[in-house]
C-alpha cells in the first residue's frame, strides 16, 4: 500500500439557466488503496446564467501522512475556490500546497497559523501590470510595484512590455527578467512585444518563457516611441502578421483594441474647438473607436485562428462584438478592469487627469454590460492595469488633458474593491476568485502552479477577515505613485487582508509588507515547448 493515497475529484462543465442553484460539484472515488471516499463543495447560488466550474486539470486530495511533517499548517479557515467553498486545513511543504485536509487531520507542522473565522482565497494573478521598470523608477519599479502587489493580495503579476527599451527582443526580455529577479518581492511573468515581426525572435522569446505577447492597435503616445516600439500597430498588415506569428508560438496575443484613425479624427475636432478639459479626452476615444478595432481584429483572426485576449474592455458596444466572434467559435476572450467596473464618466468630472485612462471611463450602462459579461463569461478576467504616474505629473492635466499620461496605479485596490463587492452580496466570492486568479492562470498557461488552491500548486494565498472593514486611505498604499490614487479614497470596503502568502512565505500582514526585494521568481508557462496548455473553453 502506498504511503499516500490521492483521490481525484471529477469536474463538471455546463451552463445553468438564470436563478438556479448550481449543481454542487461532488467527488467520490475508489482510491488506489481500496477505500471509497467522497466529498462535496458547498453549493453556490448564482443570480444569472453562469458557467459551472470547469477545471482544466484534476483536483487532488491527499490523505494526511503522519510520517511526513509539513512546514506550515493553516488551520480552521474556509477555502474559497471557483467551484465552491469548504472548511479545509492547508498543509504546505517547500512552498507548495502539499495537503488539503478535512479540519484537524493535518500531520504535525513546524509552524501553524490559526485561520479560524477567515476566508482563504488564492492570491490574485494580476495579468495586466506596468512596473515602469527600468525607465521610470521614480514612478515605480519591481521593488515598489511588487510591494504594492503583496500588500493588496496580488501574488503574481504579468508585466507589460512597455518601457524604454520596449520588450521586443530576447535580449531585452532577459534583461527585464534579471531585473525582476533582483528586485521583485512576489512572482512576475512577462509579456513580450512582437517587435520587428521576426518569426525566429518570437519563437525565442516564447521559449525563454514569455507568458504571452501584446499588441496595441493605437499609435504610440507623443514622445514615447521607444517604449511602444514593436507593440503599437496601427496598420492591419502588421496586426495580421502579428496574429500569424504569435499563433505559431502557441502563446496568447493580448490586444489593446482602439482605432487610431478615429481617435485622430475626434481628437483633432476637440483641439480645434479649443477643448482641453478631462471630458475632451473621453470624447476623443468613444466606444466606436474601441468596437471598430474589435471588429477589425476579429475579422482578421477569423482567417488566422490565433488565441486573442482583449485587454481592458470598457464598453457595451465592444462586448457586443466580442460576443459575436465568440458565438462563431473564435478563440477570443476578454479582460476588464476595476476602473470600468467601479468608475464611470461621472468620475472624469470629479477626478479629471487622475482617472485619465485608455479607453476612458464610460457610462453606467457600459458598467452594467461589463458586469453581465463577467457573469456569463463573455469577459473572463479582471486585471488591475496598474499604470502609475505620480501625482505631480497628473496635476498638469487639469489645465491641459492632452499633456498628461494615461493610467491609474490600481494593484492595491483591485482585490479590496472586488472582495468588498462579494462581501456585500452583489457577486459571489467564488466568481471573484475565478475572474482574478483561476481564469488568468488558465488562460496564460500557468495554472499548474498559480491561481488555484489545490494540491501541487504554489501556496499563494490571501487570508481575509470578512467581518472587518478597510477604509481606503493613502497610508494603506505602497506604490511609489500612491499619491495619484484619488477616485477611491475614503471608500469603506468590507473585509480586511489579514495576511498574504507567496510560496508558503508570509509576504504581507496587517498592512505591512514583510517580503524582501529579490525573493520573487520569474513565472513561465507550464509548457514552454510551444502550444499553451490553456483550454479554450476552460475555467472562467
Ligand atoms: Zn495597460
């Protein structure tokens, strides 16, 4: 008889109709040592059509092995995953979740943490992040950016390729990875830019561990050509070629969908009319500019067949087009951000340049459409699009909105806003776990180690106190550009982050960052040989 028996939980994958209770995922199986066991995750009631859990690889439960002590035991908490919640003790060995056990059944541990009364969710996999390293350390670098991440419950970030030099060659990618290894406090994955559209170079960057490639369908902002070289593509012939080349690497192509031609037209009109206020920027980038880019991309990809992931989708109109391509079976997925889910054009009047982002904040109707798209799976991931500029830079935009950079430092507020929404009962916490951890991990092909609370995965965990409250104040934040976070200040969020764990190490607790720079690792896809392991219809 083997010393440890593992049981595999079967998975289900179906869509349920409105206002029904999702069939409870259950598991029951004869183990290798002849015992039949079973279990049940508590059921989740959803208010709208929602895909039921569909995990890409088996969930395994280990039997406690009294002979093998563990490093860390987290006991008494309730583990919340995309497919339900359950009282479980977590045993960690060598930074990995070694055992998920019924309460009280863990072997002895060197260190124990009492999580009674707490919720345990996977650390957020923030798949859209701008560290600003190496060219603007005064705004952020891997040290400060990952400190902010740890404090906010984010245990993995995926760094976008924008910075001078743009990350469009294997050499720059290697430099960027080395910098992260020396500075980062949590784990970091890297996007690459398709650069000069040279097939061997793209293959080399994929083999070196780039999690995905990134393209923007708008031009580079004035004066930032070097930072956007090889990823800002306004011409369809370049986008088409990028789709082909990235398809051949097996990686995902993340795309910023806004049409530069229309932006040029509308911006010229605003400037000609002498408009320089915050709303002028929003009017220069209407939903049409986003939707037409989705249409162009989708039409080209009908022929190419790459896996495309549309980032920071902001409008109902873009969602409509995305649904159309998805209904035709295209491998098109989408991301949105808290800026669009919690902010709207009303904030543009109040906070001006501090909420200048691309695409701009939209209407309440767009907000409602995005929440619905998340619930039914048309949009599958939420990322921060953490894009820091310092307050002194942003202030200049009050007099001339065209002169200020676009972006909000959002990594420290993403989890807090979404967990608050769940603890208020507006969405299920299970759904939030899928949108912020499980789905990005699966889509980007890192789900073997990241994004899931299951045996064999890294012990990346957030312990939340659902009965406490967090008021969003400047003292809470660690980003070097934290003084530019304005639109959520004073907000009272239900829930408090008690502690954050990265590979079994406590990296933040009680609002303090405990991890040292340089402990972070570079995250690469589970399968670096070519095709990603992420299933097209996998976990949402
Ligand atoms: Zn971005």
